[in-house]
C-alpha cells in the first residue's frame, strides 16, 4: 500500500471558503438561467423522473429555495456548497497521488480558478452536482487502485447510484475507467466480488428513476438523440477548442504534466487513459464538449505536486499565471461584466446570456396580454415555445397579473395543459416564428418582439396573437409536444 501525506485541511478549506464567498456575493448579480427557471417549476412537481433528467437537481432546487428563499441567490446556495466541496475533493485526489501540503493547495487553487468549475458552480445545473459526483467517484477509484482494497467499490457504487439520480452521463466516466482497467490494469481490482456489490448498490439506488423511465418509454433517450442530431456536428468541431478554453488555457501545462505523471505510475495508468477514452466516446456520439471536462480536473490533481515544485522556483511567474487564470475564468463564467457587455463572452460561454432578460420578457408578454379584450381573457391562453419562457412566466407572471403559461417542451407537456374550455385567443411566445406551430391556431398575427440587451436565444423572439386553437386542446396537445 502506498502511503499518503497528511491532508492540508486549513489552507484547502480556506480556498474552498473563499470561493464560496465569491460565488455567494455574485449569485444575484444577473438573474435566473433558463434551466433554473425550469428547475423551480420541476421542484414544485417532484417526481422520480422527468422527460429530460432524473429527479435530484429539481429536488435540491426545492430544498435550496425552501430554506433560503425563491431568489437567484437563495436558489444557488446548495450549488455553492457543492462547488466548495468539489474543490476539497480535488485536493483529496491530489493527496492520493502523493501530493504533500503544497501540492494539495495547488490542486485546490487550480480547481477554484478553472472556468468550468466556476461556470457550473455559479448556477444550479445538473452539471454542478455531476461534477462533484465525478470527483468523488474518481477519489474512491484512486483509493481502490492505490490500496487494492475492494471495499472502495461500495463507495464508488453508492456515489454512482446517487449520480444516476442526477444525470445518466455518469455512466461514461465509469465505463471509460473500466475499459482502461481492462487495457492497462491493474486488472486484479476487477476480480473482486466487491465490484459486483458496488454495481448492485448503484443499481438499487438508481432503480426508482430507471423504473420511471421504463414506465414512460425512455423519453430521456429521445431527448439525448435530439441533442446529438441537432448539435452533434458543431459539438465535434468545437470539442478540442472548448476543452482547452473552458477549463482554462493557463491550466493546460498542469493537466498535461498530470497525464504524463499518471502514465508513469503503473497502478494509476488507467486513470490517465480514461480521459482520452472518454473523449473518443463523446466525439462519437456528438455529445457536448463539457461532458469530458471533469476528468481534466483529475489530471490537474495529478499534476499538482510537480506544479507546486515549479511554483516554488518561479513564484512570481506562477502567481501571475494563477491570477490570469482566475481573472479570465471569472470574466467568462461569472457575472462580473455589465449586462450590456455580456455579448463579448457568449462565443465561449453562452450560458452567461441565458441569465439576462427574463423579467423583460415577462413584461412584454404582460403588455400584450393587457391588449386582449378583458371579456376574452378568461378563455385565453399563453403558450410558449420552450421551458425557459414558460418558467420565466411562471416565476414573474403572477405579479404582472398573468395566468399560468403552458408549453409542450420537455416535462411542461406532462405537468399541465389548457382546458378545452379555453377557446379564446392564444398568445404565442416563439424564439422565431414557426409556421408549423402557428398552423395549429387560427388567424395568427405578430404583435411584438422581445428586445433584450444581449444576443441570447430570446433576443428578437416573436409575440404572436392567434384568435383561437384550431381544435380542442386535448386533441391538440400531443401535437405540440417537443423533446428538444
């Protein structure tokens, strides 16, 4: 068994705590992300599954807003805590690779200034909790490989099972690691009944959501197929550039050194190989580039010890590099720029723009709603093209006098639909006008557009008023369903 150094508790927790304070201070600066607006509604309609995801993130959104208030800051408290814990786990992984106090602190610092961690840590997203789960899985995997103690399969399996209640993506790194073990070893860890026990634990924990997906004809596979067919080519083209940019260009030397270091350690070689194997799979299926990014943080942890030695010899240069990494990552992932300047960062991080403009959208819809004759409003309907618009109107609409908005997008299609008695005007909210959608309604005319200060998806969205649905909502509703 390879011995580990004492854990650098105080400085690592200081780094994690400082990050938590920063995220908290900035958490209310712009507004809700479109996915967060969806999670707010999903959290009020708790279930064992949803069309596009398992239940954990909506559940945590419900917990956070219940405890801390239904504001962007209140919603993001649990996410901030999870991100701070992730920094600590990265330092623990570095410790497993033999890092002493300096290497562990460097690992924590590199994680804290990485663009990917800051980006998912600022928001509530499935990727936020997925990142923590991946780091825990690889912490337990490295412990398993370092000690040869098969009981770590149980911890790994439990974490994977919980992660499956958040996002099915976790099967990719676990699968990549298992294949890497078969290729480069040590294969002895695969010949343990603890592996079967770990798989059983993971399956048992994930079972409720798997049963929900089975009972609903596996809608998440439909969603995944749509993402791949719509964005697959672009994802493949941008895969390498975004791998380099979204973590931080300044961290490239750290994870490259980490990869080389692990490759020279026979017991840890499979951890190094897991990353390129995962990249091949993500490229093959046309997945989003960030699907493979968490494993780069594992490689960063492996490269922390030699990086710490280098920093001791080049303190000024090293401090400058970490500062530049922190500043550039913050500019591209945190709400530090004025909202009017956010277009600058959208080519690298589109999620920044998705936090701006939702109250304005709700106000524009309310203005058009007021133009519907008062006697017709009781039978009128607001229908949106996507869950972000529907979520925004559910969040901001009541204070503007709006009725509940409906959508056929994702799980909104399952939660509620208009009553057949709603035969009056229909106010449509569309990212761009769609003859296919408007064909389901009578006499549709444009009545306005959404004017955001940033070039996000909703900027220029059309508001269209139709006289009535072309058929009863119960008949029409299945035709309006969208999975992507």
